[in-house]
C-alpha cells in the first residue's frame, strides 16, 4: 500500500462547478498537509498548507484534514478554466520526508 | 518573491553522455535545496537533499555516483546526470527553502525535461 493515495483522474468539470479533490494516507504520524498546483511542464506551486486537523480557507480554495479518517480534501469553488492543472497533495511528519500523491489532473471546461 | 529557476528547461542527449542541470534561487538565499524526479502520471520522488557547502544526502535507491549534486553557493545547486541512459529520461525538479521557512514550504523550479536517446 502506498503511503499517500490520490486518484489521478482525469477529472473534467464545467466552469463554475465545485471541485472536490481528495487524498488518503496510511501514516498516522503525518502532521503537515499541503496542496500543490502544477501546470503542464511547470514545477508545483504551493496552494494550501495545513497543520494537523481542521479546515483552512483561502479565497475559492478550502483545504480540509480529517486525521481520524486519514483523509484530506481540497475544494475549489466557482472553478475557472485557469484552474485546469494537476493538483498534488503532499504530507509530512515534521520538517523532513515529504510524501507526494500522484496528482489529480483537472480540466475546467468553459 | 521566492522564485526558483532551472536551466535548461529541456535537454535531449545521447546515451552515455553527461548532463548538468542548474537550479537557482533568484531572490533569496536557499539554505537547503532539493532534487526530485517525476515520471509521467507519477508522484514527485525525492532524490536528494542538499545544503550549501556540504555533501548531499541521497534517498535510498538513488545512486550518488550517477546523480552528482553540487551546492556551491546559497543560490545555486547543480545536478549532473552522468553517463545518462534512456531510463534516466524524466522530469527533474528542484526546490528550495530559506531561513525562517519550514521544510514543508518549498518553492519549486519549473523543472527540466531530460530525454536520453
């Protein structure tokens, strides 16, 4: 079993839809949870950074962490074509050893 | 702020040759730089962690004699793929952190696509 599982998609939604992206993990010691956005042929860009459980909101993006279920989510409201990218979840125990999901490819159609 | 660049953005080389990839932090001093490899539709895999002025720490399974890392200054790290073979073809991405930032707040470069013929 991989430490971090992420459905690679692809996921296609119409513009304006609410997008839900998810990752599950097996290591209960993970404390830090990140979401990165990666455009084609570009490096990842940090979107959201959360410590431990709970929700974090930033504009149209909301990150949720449920440590009891070992499940994290990223919600995108009012999705735009410019949100089309691959979204990677990542997590770490502390200040080392970050593990990435495989990434979910999202397409938002106008 | 916190921009990381890589050069070249893509390279094609013949099997058996060596390729050098540069990673630069443009507007900050990077205390630590990381090198990742990403195969199509797969996760980023950490190859090595490099601190300025010291030897890189390689992840298990990564050959340090094949992937030479030099972190000569606080703004530059280089990855040299020696005697490259087709199986080394991949997307190589570097990232960096600076003083005051945690390991988890890495700033990534745009990546270098290596194709070995």
